[in-house]
C-alpha cells in the first residue's frame, strides 16, 4: 500500500497553491476557449474534480448562470481553502478524495478534470468512478497540459531535449515510478474508452507566447518552471556545462535571460478529451 493516495505523492497536507494560481493566470485566455468549446447550457451542474485553487470554478459559474450548480473537490486542504476564497459564493468546494466523493450518482452534467487523472494509481477506475456521478448523456472532460514536450528555447533544441529528459528522470526518481506508470498523461482517449464512455473525442489547443511577455506569462515561466520545476533539482541530471547554461537562461538578472531575448518563442499544448456516459 502506498503511503500516498496519489501516484505523485499527493496527500491532504500537500500544498502547491502558488504554482496552480500562476498556471491559471498564465493560461486563462486558452482555458476560456476550452470551456466555451464545451457549449454548456444554462442551468448545467458541473464538478471540477481536482479543482486546485478554484479559478476555473468562477469561469464555469459564468457559463451555467444563476440556475446552474458548481462544485469543486480537491484532496489538499490548502487547495480547498484557496478555492473557497476565489470561487463565487454560489459554488460548493469540498476537501475530499475525488474517488470518495459525497455527491449523488447521476447528478452531474459535466465533470472537468484538469491535470489530475494522471495523479491516480488507476486512472481507468477513477474515470469509471467519476462517470457514475453523471446523468445520462453527461460528459467527462479530461484535460492535460503538455501532452507534447513544451518548446522553451527555439534557438537550442538540444538543450530543450536534455532538460525535458532531466525533468522526467527527476520525477521518476522522486516518486519511484517508471515511464509506463506515467502513461496516463498521454492516454486519456484510452482511459475514457476503457471506462466505457462513448463518443470520445479529443482536441488540442495551443498556448503560444512570444517576446515581449505579459506579467502573468513571465511570472508563470520564471516561478513555476524555471525555479520550481527546474532549478537546482535538475543539477544532478545535467552535465556541468548544460546546467550552467540553463542557469544563465533562467536568471532574470543575467544578460542571457531567455524571456528577454527578442527570439523567445514558447509553445505548450493543452489537450481535452471528452467522453459521454
């Protein structure tokens, strides 16, 4: 039995609220496009399974209107508290395991699950459990950022490649998992089909930024990626020269800082896979 209910070390005590807020602010324009593509009807009942800091709850509330219902669930106590502070007053936020929700079966029109299904030990069982909460013809939208490797250094594909490989190895070592254990990031179509959902479709949106960057873009890339995803944790996985170059590119005080370059071009994907009960 794992010490954590999640594959990637998630517990009720874990807190990465700051990183979640940074991503939601950074990707807000694209997330609005994704939500609009779901074409929710006024009065719809929506669950955000793994709601994080809750900004998406507010955007869903705008879509479904005053007759709709919005619920957010997150395992982490700190995330649930942050979501309650940012969500509209009409939304209900629960601190709970999304596999053990207190919600009634067949009570929801849409379940939104962003960057969460890959944290489960058994994503297919998780999708089946979530599907039991849907009304007939209700939908699950599994969303995952970075299904494809992100592009950070358009001028140096080799450095991008070794950094991406270092990140993957760091997470495998940190959580004691294999490459196959992490396959749910890329296999959302298979997850929903194995969970017996029908009319499964997939659409990938592109988050693209070029210099000069806005404040939300720079904050996310510097704080969430350069410092808190990369940083010193990658040093054991890179050669000395590569680590030194990465450090220079990620340092806002250095003349070579990547985000100040006129040729900075960032690309990240955001994939949404929808299945119907």
